[in-house]
C-alpha cells in the first residue's frame, strides 16, 4: 500500500483528486450533478428503483465532495458518465449476495456506487486518509447504507491482517479504481480475496499493456491469468474497462504479516 499518512491529509496518494475549489470558483451546487437526459436510460437500468439514492450521492459528491477536495471542481458536471455509471456497470461481474472490499475507496468509487446499485452486497470501504474516511462515514449514514456498508480506516495490508482490534477481512470480490499499477495492486489486494474469489480493477486504455507487463508478478502472488473485461457494453460509450484476476493460490505477499491465530473460528469474512 502507499505510505499515505492516515492521520493527516497532506499527501495526495494514488488516484487522488485535485484539492477543493479555489476561492475564485463559484460555490459548488447540487445542480452541477444533475443527471443528463441522454444518460437517464442507462442510469435507470443500472440503478433500478434506487436511482433516487444514486442522485443523492451524486449531489453529495458535487457539493461536499468538491468542498472537501475529494472530487475536482471540473469533475462535478461529469459525475454521471465518468464516475457513477462507469462504476455501476461493474456490478454485472459480481455474484449475488457477494462480499466486497473496495481498496483505496477515496470518495466511495466504486464501493458506494456498488452498494447503491446492489443492496444484496456487503461492502467494506478501505481508505487510509482521515478526511476521506470521514466523508465516507457521513455518506454511508446520510444515504442509509449502514446495514450493508462499513468503513475501515487503514491500508489494505492492515485490513488483511487486522488493525486496532478490527479485522482481518477477506471477501469474494475486491475492487479498486485508479489506485496503482497491476503488480502493486495485486500485492495489496489479493491477500483480501478468498481463494477462488476475484480482484476487479477498473482500468483505462492501459489495461492490456498492464497485463503484459505484470502478469508474471500477479502469478507469483497466487493470481490467475489477468483478463480484460468490458462492462456496460450495451449501455455506456465507452464501456467500463476492468482487469479481472482470480485468486487461485494462497501466497504470502512480500512484506505482509500473517494474521495471528485465533482460538476459535478463522479469518473474519465480510458478511
């Protein structure tokens, strides 16, 4: 995991968004996140009867998210196509009633979006920075997601081994968006995936190149052959590109401590 200071927020960190709006910019408004007419059909398909909840989350990102530096001010008008729909499309790869860990959740992308689109999922948002976790905790409460979503403040390796009496965690699916290149992401994330489960990394045009470059490192960590998948093909233009890796073997990742043995039960699974 990156060496972000979990007690301060001065470090940008991987996938970080620009700081909040400058004094010269207008005050962010919920209107900035209005659902464009041309995306309404896709949004209804992906969110179903929870579209109103997705609208509330979009408004939260466009206001508090911008003010608190989690979303760049220029991103607000693009929240639906660039962020919400892009993330929601990934739900098609996740089995029913699965457990999900979202690594480097930031403002909740894709973790909060998946929890909105798929109320059958149990989601843990893993984020080391204090201001981001504060936003996530507030968002989960304000959106009424506390029954299925929890926030873990810490790095992925801490979630895998447990920290401050919380965890360790594993899940059927681990997601990540704009966090790190595939080799480092696999090092941090595969220990969180149950054997036979999957790492789903939202990527861009570099997905195929990353697979070529890092397939060997992924295999050494116990992952199967990385595969590029496109989500929302019939709904989004362009569709969401992800790299999917199945955890085939349990391999101790370099620098990751093993969790202490428990007298009863095993590793805590997200449920």
